[in-house]
C-alpha cells in the first residue's frame, strides 16, 4: 500500500528555529551531547553486570535513535562521530549467541526483568542507524539480536511465551508482546521474511498467552484491540489498569505488520484504536493516562501525573496514521502534544525531562536516567521531520515554525520550502517556495482546526479562503522565489468544565504560574479566581 504522506529525510531539513527549533537544539546540545550520560549507557552493555529489573538497557537504543536524527538534521559532526563510536563499541559487546544487553548470564531466566522492553529500543536504535547512516555494523547487530529473540520466544515447543511468569528480579516480564514492532521492522529492512512471519505467528497467540497470565496489566490481546477499535469495549476494559505506553507500543507492532504484509485488518485495527483514543481519551494538552494507566474516567483528576512515555509512542502512532491517510487531524494532534504537554516536560535548558507532568501541578526533574527522559529526547531528536512532508507527491507544510527544508517529489525538481514566522506567538506565516526550476505541482498547507477564517495568497494575488482543520491545496506552476502569505487567526478560546476553565490561543493551552504572581496568597488561598485577581496578556 502506498502512503499518502511521507516524511523528509533528516538530511533534507536545512534549518529549524522558533520555539520548536529552540527545544530541538537544547535537547541536542544539553542532553544528547552529555558525553558522561551516553558513556554510562554504553558501559552498561560492555560490563553486563546490571541485575536490577529497571529498564536501563533501553537507554542506549533511545540515545542512538535520537542522536542519529539530531546529528543529521543539525549537521553535528561531533555527535555523529559519537554515534559511530558507540555502534562499534556495542558490536564488540554483543555475545556470540546474539544477546545484546546489560545483564550477566546468571540473571537471564530467559532475561532479567524488562529486557524485552529494553531490546525493543536497542533494536530501534540500531535500525535507525542502519537506515539513516547506512551502517552495516548496526544492521548486522540488529539481525543477530533479532535471531536471539525469535529463537528464544515464540509459540514453538521449548520457546518462552511473550507474556508469562518469568523469574524477573522484581518484574514479571508481562509486556513482551511489544517486541513485535522492531522485529517486523527488522524483517522489512533486512529483507529476511522470517522476522515478519514470526510476528504474524506470535500475534495469534497473544490472546491465549494473556489469558493464561491474568496478573499482567501491561497490554491486551489482539481480540481486545479489535473490540476497542470497533467500539465494543472501552480502553480501560481491555485489561485492568492497562498500561498506556505498552498499549501504544503493541499498536505500533500491528501497524508494522500492515506495512509488511499489506493486510487491511491490521491497518483498520490501528486506525480504529487511534481514532477512539484521540476522540475520547486525549487531554486538551495532548497528554493522556493517569500516572501510567488508562483508567475509568471517575479516577481522573487535574493533579494526576502524566508520563512522557505514552506521549512519545502516541506521536509515533499519529504520524503513522497521517502517513496512511493524509488526514490533517492527525497532524493537528501531533501539534497539540508537541506544543503543550510533551515539551512542558523538558527542562528549560534542555538537559533533562520530567518523568511525570500533571495537568495542574509541578513537573519534577528526575535524579537520573529513566524511561521518560529517554522517551523525551528520542522524539525531540527527530521532531523537525514532522514539520514537512510530501502529500500525494506534493510538498506539504504540516507544522509551523521558523524553518527550511528541501522536499523531493518523484518526477519533479527538488523544492526548497522556507517559513518566516513567529508562530505560535503570531499567526502570520510567509512561505517561500523555490523549486530548482519552474514546475507545476500542488502545494499542501495544513490549516489548524482553531484557525477559523484563515486566508492565503500567492505573491500579490487575491486572498483565498482556507478551511480550518483541512489542507489548503494550491495547484499552479511554481517558480524559484515564489511566496505564499498565510494568515492564521489565533483567537483566545475558553473551554470550561464544572469547576475549571482552560484558556487557549492557537496551539497553546495557557498556564497560570501561581508562584510567579505578585500576591501568591490570592491564588493559593482561594478556590477560584476573580476578574480583579489577574490580567491575561497576549
């Protein structure tokens, strides 16, 4: 099946600025280029002495993924060299049977704690390096690790189930079905059909494995996924205290199976689940879940904490849905999360990420590496590729920030697209469209759902209406130096519940920093606010 939207190569992102660019570069310079941090991740694999259940073995995979993207986007040779050095060191740490982890053999029963979760990210990091950097070493490491996994787990006699009662050093190992995605991607990238076949064979066993292991509260069986997609069950009914991040990861695995096999059922299940989550379970800020779980609505509270982890896999699911369908609503949800809950978890200097960030309350800087600060730097490292794409083989602007990219439509000259804008502070965007030579094609501009009354004009031409929540398409012969002036209204909006109100402008949900006010008692000592107590400046 041909995708409607395709992302640009990170090498084709020429520059990124504005708010999103600031956050991208802070993540690169203060987090990814913290050599002591990445050294810690690499040495865990070299030493193989870690025996606690925590997910420390994932860290190097997320770092490789983020750093490969960020280094290419920013033309950062120092970071790129660090990635290449890490690949060589990891290759030397891989054992003859393919094991690539951080644990001594005595603690593998068959693995320690959450090692399948850790291997998920190690595989992803290696596959990103193989694809973006053309690293044969990374692909060979991934192949050997993949063979170790499909030899150890599966439905055949003598293999372990992907969810079962493993001795786990404090963790039950019940989330193993998530390994589906990188195994299938390995099959696609290597051309080895055994990995895709293993993925389909194990998928049909998810239901029985999880039925035999009721205490697992990570994700659900495939039948339950289909029921949620069809509207027959709610998400919290799929598994008691279902883990949001793991549920998203297993959906990404089903999506990979569709991309590998073309079977429509897999795509329909993923889109059905994504659509229901977006409609019923995503907050105004783009975050989701209570702590780590999808729970009944009566248990939600504005001070409940929200993880970075499920947001990062949610953004990946949204981008997959956008690629399949080309529908603007999926890019709108990416924008909602990036501009609000996701980047609210990043420290101002870019050096770390909050583990949990409540809707109403304080983000807390973690003391050391964890799953969420690694998830944050993973998505932030590739964030600029979400700005642009090809939609039906025409250049598309998907998110707005000061930036520039080269897009390469098939059968047409390359097109350089550059945005001049102060978005989201201001809704005026000047888009410079410069094909290498004059050519006829359709330019696609996503109009956000809040931008009612948006207009666009090419050069000094007549203004044209642009429908909110849709793509504006401009089909004409384009010449080097052409410009489009896009005007996106950013009205102040309010959404109220029984006792609370949210103020929004453009993609932003506003926050009132109570401790920054001149008279904090006014805010801490009262249940509500009164008109005389505050002034909103835009």
